[in-house]
């Protein structure tokens, strides 16, 4: 069943992508004066919805990241499955600045105590974004 499910999922994804492609340019009919009976088609591009909200979890606000901001390096917590290209496009879409470099590190959650028992914080992926000289973003507003 595993092979059959994979085949069906691929087929469904292709169908969904085809539907999205059709929605990108939807024709709109414009009415003309009473003398003419033909309607003119005008193509309107729909807004391209980004997935940046799924990739960027939150800005990482620590002493170390605050010091690194003076060197145009900003830290973010990102989804574990995100790669450098996805992070770069998400930053460009949200903040309007294209990063020079993206460094990524998988961080292990720290061990903590809850009374007598030991616990563990969640693992996360950290992205350090380097911006071009003269460019900056504001990630501390509302913190």
C-alpha cells in the first residue's frame, strides 16, 4: 500500500498545482456600451501568497544576538525542515531586504528541572542572517 499511496499523493499534488496555476490569472469580463455586444477579457493577476509565516517562527532575542546585530547579523528560530534558500526568500518577503548569507544551526534543547524530575526543552533550528552593509531590519518592536 505504501507505493500506491505515494503514487496517488504525487498525482494529487500535480492536480493541486494545476488548479493553483489556473487561479493565478483569472479572466474578468468588462461590459461595453449598449452598441457593442462583445465583452472584453482582462487578465488580473491574483496576489501571490507566500509561505514565510510557516518558515520563520520568531526572532531569537538573546544577548549574543543583540551584540551580533551591530555586525548586521540577525538570528531567527525557523522550522526544522526549512533550508537556506527558503529562509532567504522568507526574510526578503517579510522584511523587504535580501540577505547576503544565511547560516543554519540545529540547536539541542536544554535540560531543565521541574521539581524532582528532569525535563527537556524542545530542539529548534537557528538561522543567522547576514544583511548587506547599510541595511537593517527592526525585529525588536513589540518585544
